[in-house]
C-alpha cells in the first residue's frame, strides 16, 4: 500500500517572509483546517502553493522554504505573480467561486485567466507525477484544481485518484453558462471517485454530466470509455475531539492563563450578566451573507427594542481574497454598515456590534465559541460551513443556540439548530428572539443530539469513508478489467470457434452491430456489415442468428433476402435459412389496446418520446427526450404499468432508453434455448448490449461465450467497449 498524496491550492500553513525570516501561519478556511487533522494522522504528503509568489522568494531562501514546508509534511508548487493573478484571483475566484455560489452576476469569463488556470493545473499535475508511484493514492481538493484528475490520469492511467469539491456544485442551469463547462467536467472525470458535501451537489453534477456530455449514468456510476467513475456525497466533519478538549481546557483555565480577549469578554459579562453574546464568524466573503446579517440585526433591534443593551453582536470577519474587487467592495460595505449601526444605536455603556477584521489564533477562536450564547451563521450559499460544527463541539455544558442558514451544506445534518432563510428578516428576528429566550433544558436537548452526531461523524471518519470508497471503486474497476475481452482472450475464443464442428452464434442488432439512431428505421445495416455477416453465416457448420427486439417487418426487409437466421420481437418470431417468419411462441395481444392509451398519454406529456408498435409488443422510446426528464417519466411509467398489468402475463423490459411491454413468456433467453436444444453444438456464442440480452446470458449453458457490449452490470462472462470492438471480434470469425 503506497502513500496518500493530498493536493490542494492551500497548504495547511501559509509562509510569510519578514526581514529575511520565514514564518508559517496556519491557513484559514474549511479545506485546510479540516484536512490538517487527516494529514497529521497518517502517511501522507501534501502538495500545494506556499502562499508566496516566485518573485517574493529570494534565491537564498528557496531551500529554507522547502525545509519549512517539509516540517508540515508539505511540498510546494511554485507560482509566479502572474500565475497567481490569472489562476487564483482570476479563474478560481472571479469565475468559479461566484458561479458555483449562484452569484452569476459576479462571474467573469476571461479567456486569459482560463488559459492560466489550465497551465497552473498542469503544474500541479506535474508536481504529483513527479512524486507519485502507481501504488499511491491521489486525493485532489477543490475548485481550484478541477482539471488535475484528468491531467494525472492521462499519464498514469492505473493510479487511484479521488476528487473532493468543498464548495457547492450548482444546478445545470447555472453551470451551463460557463464557456469551458465540458472541459471542466472532463477534467473532473479523470478521477475514480468524485465526492461532494451533500446529495444535492451530487445530483446537480450528475445532471450536468448527462446533459452536457451525454454520458450514461446509472445510479451514481458514470461510464466513460473503459472506466466507471463513482460520484457520492460525504458531508465533511470536524476534529471534534480537538475542539471539545480545547474548550474543556479553556473552561478550567485560571485567571492568569486567560487570554486578553477572554478577560475583556469576562468583564463585559460581569457588567451585564443578562446580556447575550451573539457570535458571527466567517471569511469576509459575499457568499457568507455578512452585510445581510447586519441589516437583519438592525431589523431585529427595531422589531424587538427591548433587547437594546441586552445583546451584543461579535462580528469576526477574516480577511480573504482582498485583490478581488467584489471582496474590496464588501469590505467597504461592512465597514460602513457597522459604523452606521453602531452610530445609530450605541449608548454610553453599549456598542451593539464588536467588529474584528483579522485572523485569530486557535485559542481566541475557542474564547469566542465558549463565551457566546448564540452562534449566528447566515451564509447565502455555503458548501458546508464548519464554523457551525465547531461552535457546537465547544459547548461543554451543552448550552448555547445555533442559528444556521438553510443554504449551508451543514444544515442538512444540523436539523436541531434554528434553521432560517437568510433573506427572511422577519424569520431571522423571530429566531433571535427564540434563541435569546430558549430554556436551558431545551438548548441541552438539541445540543446533545448535535454533539453525538458530530462526534461520531468526525473528520477522520469522513476521510476514511472517502478513502475506503475510493479503494472499493478501484477494486470494482479491476473486476471489470479482468472481464474485458482482451486480445489474448479474443484469440482463444476465435481459435475455439474455428476448431468447432457445429457452432451457434446469437448476435443482437441495435447497440451491438449498429449504433442508435433517433429514428429506429435509420439504423439500417451498411455494406460492410452485410459482407461480414455473409462471411460468418456461410461458414460450414455455423448457425448464425440475428436476435433482436425489432419487428419482423423491418428484419424481413433488411435480412430475409440474405437468408440469415433471425429471431425478432425478443423471441416471438423465427425465420431460418430465408423462410418466411413463423411464430416461436404463442402469444396474446388483446392487452395491447388497454396499454396503448396509457403510453399515448406519456407521449403527450414527454416531448420527443414515441411509441413503436410491434406485432406482439409495444415500446415507448425516450432517447430523444431531455435525459433527466425522460428518466423521470420512465420511472413514472414503470410504476403505472406495474400496477396496471397486475396478474396479466405481461412484463415490462427496461432497455436502452426504451421501455417495452410484452408477454412474460417471451424473451431472448427462452428463444435462444429452444434453438440450442435442436442440435448438438460444441461452440455457443452470444453478444448483446442491453437488458433484454441478459436473458440469453443467463439461460445459455455456462460453457457459452457470452459478451456484453458496454460496461454495465451483466451476467455475461466478458465485455467489449464499443460496436467497433464487436465488429473487430466478428471479423476474426471470418478468417
Ligand atoms: P470557509 O471554508 O468558506 O472559509 P468554513 O466555515 O467551512 O468556511 O471554515 C472556516 C474555517 O476557518 C473553520 O475551520 C474556522 O475555525 C476557521 N476560521 C474561521 N475564522 C477564523 C479566524 N478568524 N481565525 C482563524 N481561523 C478561523
Ligand atoms: C473555502 C474553499 C477553500 C479555500 C478556503 C479559503 O473553504 O473551499 O478551497 O482554501 O475557502 O479561501 P482561500 O482563497 O484563502 O484559499
């Protein structure tokens, strides 16, 4: 087992150079603080940017920088000032960040910064490739590095790569506005496992993959070329023990051990024991809703004036991305708002808002968490929000109230907090009122549940879940690979075929010999295919059957003149050696008039879908519909049909973008077995691409060579990737 390589833009520490001395400052932000605990506990290397540009590092300090980072298990990627501008301030924080947080109007689409983003992602990928062996596991983090997985995959196809997005993935309607959307998706799909904080982000991502790349998605597996990529949600936890232990220690500290900040907080507590501390902590970011929160505070003071002098808002804003204009504007807005409200409401003994604009050491964060009666976090959109979890973890006596925006990813797991819509000032004021008056027992009841959950699903568990899932995915992928009909296996199969005295071949048509068309009639065979089939079917001792769900009329037109053996409509009809079709199964069709109107109502409500009427079955095709919508309607139709057909001898087959209703006693497996039992075959072969072919794979004897086209779950012994591979394989049968 190799090591784990963590890659993110931020390293756990940021380096600074003051008067020729290097200092390492802990990084802020959920990614760095969360992953720090994972990194310190295991055998891992963390690759990222040191926080200094090449221009800021004097020649003589280059080595010392490496040594300083190595102390934190880290290794640097060097970036020039221009690269930081285009990649970090540019594409990452002026394009992706606003777009993924639904601030469409802030998103800038600049070709230059996109080009720099690509080049810098390549630098990160190169740094990984330089350090990684094939046994290592690569874990790429966040929106700054979305192209890295594919860049690594290209050079190391076998290496295990996971990707985790720490911010929301927006809905398709938002994501589609990005000019380089396909490239970004393809970049991510280089990973074996892609993780999100919540199911909603996962769902949005899958929808974009389906709609923009047209890839097959089955539950949360995406099939791409010869790989399967898993997508899942893993809500990130915190280092619960670190926060709760720190809080316990803090509560036991003597007067002398207390920080200056804590002493000030204590003085205010003493002077007004009834007054409540309201805490708000965020990076100064427009997604955090800080300005709105201040407006809401003003609204609250006007709505409930009895709380003037009784509440104090401690507003801690951590400087962030201050080269980006939107952040500068926000800073100005917050400064002005705080000034205006403090000017308007302050009394001799009371300042409503205490405003800190700085990063704080961990001990001071604990001072604030443990001293605040209420934590008030109202992001307009937030991937997770770890501050909410940290606050709860520090509440040793289980008192304290958390007011949390429902737009934060963490709201999904923190139902016991007071959840609010950050745009609804009425609701927020009432929540503040409720929080101030919440009985202690009620606070403890809620926090007991929250703490239990946070303690159990902590950051270590989160990281383990992700890594185990990545490991499983790799194993699963290898099972697929072992079943692939490799050139060696093909040679064996071809040899068995050429040495056989009596062979039986079942070959499906659509999706196996020919590609799908929007109009099924357009998928007619080409000359090369006729030539191929002529050669195989004329080989002495070979019984070749085209076996299909198609209607017999179409196959009569296409293949009867060629005298191929054919089984159509999944086994209702058979034609051998150029004879007219005859029925292989006795099937009823009186049910069709009852089912037809149901399908018609679905056609009316699902643009692009249509009904194909066969002699003994009805098929509803939805290949031309919007993929998500079509899938939804198919699920709905399945439910309707299942309840309708009840005890009738009918079954619903879910094919490739088609649902077919037909008699239960008809399927390709049964038909194939009837033919098989008519002679003594020493070589049996069946190939097909969809669900309906699975009946053949199941029914035919174990010695049969069964081949699936595509990488979905199958009962077949082997698989090939594409129609082209099918033709290559069949070509070998003609030599
Ligand atoms: P984001 O990742 O968007 O910044 P999160 O709430 O998920 O938001 O994570 C913020 C992290 O930064 C938390 O782990 C928190 O402890 C840390 N943090 C927040 N404010 C400060 C601060 N003033 N000084 C130091 N660390 C901070
Ligand atoms: C969020 C992002 C992280 C980022 C952090 C701090 O948590 O998901 O990727 O590191 O904010 O932002 P910064 O731009 O300072 O790295």
